């Protein structure tokens, strides 16, 4: 049995009629995300048709209207006209009201017309996006839907965002994403009324922006040696003489296209140019930027600690960065430039004569103050160009630059401190704003960073910390999700990690705190997901997974299995044995006890019917269950599993090696004896293992099984040899050793540790169960 593996996908969508018609009577039937500030529904509806006209003034309003016009043309088969004159009926009009806030809008719908009132383009965009979500989901179709009724209810919406900064960061460095994917992401941000796209253009593993004065940044720095077949943190150090072939970059013209396209959607593009660390790609191109002119290759994977950083003691370093900034500001009109500033290991600065001289000349007591000098100096230059800097919260160390905005990622502490000092803050804490973290049980999810940010956790986030004063809270510009791309190799993988978590964050950042409710949000989510289906977005269904966990009662020889779901009070039902899940399911209320090997089937139900894939698993009891185990080599104190009986409790570990079910050995081999406490007839031993090479965990290279009746004289009955093999995935594997049936009492299992990884690091061996049958 693999109790933490038995996780099943159960995904439900709101049942739509064949006609795609919407019957809307109350506010709860409105499926808008993010939720508007105020909504009043009236009787009646507005019907779109071939006669519908959009009344606009100027090219920008025409461009905004064209988005919805194109959707009607594609999905409905008719094309509403654009007009500068107001007809008697059947029109959508944009009205300007200069007294409204920048992103606010008023949407008024009656049988004759629709009016969107706003200060400018931002409000018109958001009003139109609300109309889009009021229409049937089929408006997103890429082919004509003849059965749809293209109507929306009569209503009035008064709406504006809670926060001015509603962002997403795409990491283009760890894995490169081209212009087309960035453009697609901009469309999806606009749909959720998000207004910032932060592009992480520079990091150790790739330089992604063309800088004409320094062509080697993209000729060399944009390309790394292809080690994509290996786990990110298990990749070998790159030889600087080996030519990189994996990567890419965006030209200045491509970036200008992106910026222009985003501006038409009220989205600000924020460039991030890292300094002083996360710049191995730049140093690989120009070694003189480092303290000791060291030649390095562009790293192909994980790098820690980050010691190859810009030299803070050389004037040429600042000349280089100023020249880079000069080109960056010609591309990005944003008032902000993000300079990174995080995770700089300053050991080279401590040894570098140029850095030591800089510290002495400027009265700096340590390397932290030298980093502060670095940041403040670059901030002064960037300010002189009419721009402001943003930095990760490490820029607080040694003293914060005077006009800097802090992006708080190590929790909210840095942001809170910066706000107290009077600095603007963007809250982006790892938990829950890092979308490279798992969003569902690891056994059912693609490889991600080993942490957990599910949909409901994202929805619970609030950028304003309870302990803040009103003045401090006023410095919180908003929040942002970050998708670091170590494990994100292609656009579909990126979409999976972003959606629908971004929908949850959009409501956090747009809607008032009092106007948010998890149950209400989840009732509106299926409509949005149906739109994503039409749009071909590879969103995650992780929130609909049902998970199973178990607790062993060894005294009573019972396993108690718990079923749960991310939603509150889910209707989970189950059957045992060969019963039908469709007709004989029992409602799950309390943990299910098992005393013998049994088939368990379960599903989430809606309207008394199972939804999605039925989970099926066999809970397996074996002859070693609950018996004594003698550990000839002790397991690590860091991974003790379920203690002395962890190897024989039948509860299996998951790909989350922190789940408390794994016992592990660092460098040492595993050697244990299972005492069956009486002579029993056996013919098979199964060893459950895990490999996650990026985390330093490797399958055993050899497993031997020996048996005895006196615990002194052992006879080998089986052996498996498994040489090391590169494995990019996290993988669970059972090694099975079969032999002629024997009557024995003691079973010895020896699993050989790899001991050293190809990188030379000490290796871990993880085992969750020894099954004796």
C-alpha cells in the first residue's frame, strides 16, 4: 500500500446546459473573479447581436473594444461595429469621468445599452473584462458556438482595486520563455485585472536581455551547456571552455513590443537587472567584472553558495552597470527598475584587495555595509535617470537606500521593517506567493520546489500585516506572485503553476478584505476554469485532489485512513472491496479502519454522483507488519520516519520526503533485521525507496536479502544490482526480491548507499517500508 500516494484527481465543473444559457437571479450567480466592490442586480438582460455597436472615442478606446469584438467574431459568428455616434439602443458606450480613480470603473447594464464609465483606459479595460466574464464561458471559444445566448444581466457594478500593485514575476533566466509566451501571459493578467509583470531577465543561469554595448552578455551569457537530463541541483560545474547551446534571449525590439502590448492592457513591465549577485552569466561573459577576474562557465543548474558576484571595489563594475542601465531605460518606461540584491555570498569581497580598499576609503565596517554602499550608489545613478529602484529584502542589510522600494520575499518581516522606516513595500513572501512551490500532493504533481502553497493558502494571504499602523499599511503598494523557473521548462508547465493560483491572488489584491470569502470564491472558480478550457490554458486541478493519509495502531494491528480535500466539507464517499462506487458508496465521516488487505475506492461526489477519476488503492498488510526491527546501522536523526517500527507500519512515504514516513541514511548503508517473532513461510521481500537527485537522494546501488532462524547464521536468498543512472525526476520505486519459499524468523535487508553523488556531495538513501510476504 502507498497511502500517501493514493491521491486522486476529482475535478468538477458547473454543469452547463446544452444551450450555454445563463439564468441569473441573484448576486451569487455572478461568476466574476476578482469579486467587484459593489454589485446590484436588476431584472432583465442586455442581448448582444450583429446590430450591437461599440461607441468609442479615439484609437485607444477602439483598441480596447476590439478585444471583445474579436471574441464575438470568433465564438458567435458576428462582429459588432465600432461607432462614434450613439444609436438609440443596442450599444456599449465608454464614458469619461475625470473624478474617478485611475483604475476604477462603473458598469451599468440595461436592456437598451451598456455604459462603462472610467477616468481612462485602465477603467475601460477592466469594465470590458467584467462584461467578458458576465457572458457565457463559450465567448472564449475558438470556433463558433451556435447554441449560446449572448446576453448578460441588467446590473450596476461599482468597482476599483484595493491595491495599486497586483503583480506576477516570470523568471526567464532559469528557463527561457520567448516573446509569444510573455504576450499570452499579459492577456491572462489583464483578464484578472492584474497590472504588473515583473520580468526576471538576469540570473546565474542566463542573461536574457540584449545590451548592445556588451554583446557577449547574450553571445556567451545567454547560453549554457545542456544538462537538462539531470536534476537541477545535481548538475555538474560547467567548463568555461565548453560552448553553451541551451538558452536564448529577447532583443531590445522584442522587449519594446512587449512593453507596448502590455501598456495597452494597463500592465506595467518591470525589468529586473540583478546585482551584485546572481550574475554568473555576466561574469562568464566578462570575467573582469568579478573580484579576481575568474573565468567561469554559465551554470547549467543549481548554484549555492553564490560567490561569483560583481566586484564592489572596481570602478569598472559601476561603469558597466551604469551603461547597462542606460540601455535598459530606453526599453522600459516604467518608473521602477528592480536590482535584485539578494543572496550575495560576500566571501570574495572579504579577500579582494579592491573591495577592502573601498571599505577602508568609505569607512565601511563589514561586507554588509559594502553591499549597502553598492546598492545606494546604483540607486543614486538610477534616480538620476528619473527612475526608482526595487530590491529584495536583503537590501535592508547594512542600511537601506533612501528612495528604495522593498520587495519582501523572506516572509513579511522585511516588508514590515521597511514600512516602519517609511519605505514603500511590495509583499511577496515565499509562503504563499512563490508559485514554484507545490500546489497539491507531490505524488500527483509535476516536479516543483520542495514546499507547499495550495490554492486556499494563496487566497488567505493579505499584504497588510495585522501589527502595522495605518501609516505603515499605507506604504504597502500591494503584492506579487513569483514563478521561479528552475523546474519550469516550457510554457505549459508554467501555465500549470500559475493558474488558478493567480486567480486567487487577483482577488486578494483587488477585492476588499471584507468582500472575500473562500467558499464564495470556490463557487465562482469553475466558471473561470471553463474559460481556461476554451483558451487552452493548462491550469492545475490540484485543488480538487482528495488526499489519503494513515495512522497505524500497532497494538490493535489497525491502520486508520483519513480522506480529505482542500475545500471545506467536501462530499467524499467510498466503497471497500468490489462494490460499485456509483451505487454503493458510503459517505466519508471518520477515519476508515483496516485490519486486513483491502481494496479502497473513493471519489468526490456532486449531486449524488461521483465526479472525476475514482481513486483506487489496495491497503496491503504483510507478515512483517508491527514486528520488531533491529537497526544494525542507525537511521539519521533528521529522518526518523515513524520511529523503531517505521519500516513495518505499512504506511508509505510520498515524494514529499519531509512527510514523516521516511527513514534515511547519509553515506552509510542501511542494514536492518526484521524479527517475525515466530517462524513463518515467506517468498518475497519488497523495499520501498525514493530518488530525488536534486535533493541529494539516490536509489540504492545494491540490495541483498538474507534469512535466518537463529539471528546468527544468515543465508543470502536474493540480490539486486542497480548502477547509478541520471534521473531528472523525483521517483518512488519498489525493489522486489523473490526467492523459493522458506520457513524463517529473521529477515536481514542490506541496501548499499551510493555514498557520493557525481558532484562529489554526500548522498542520502531513503527507505519507507520493508514488506515481507
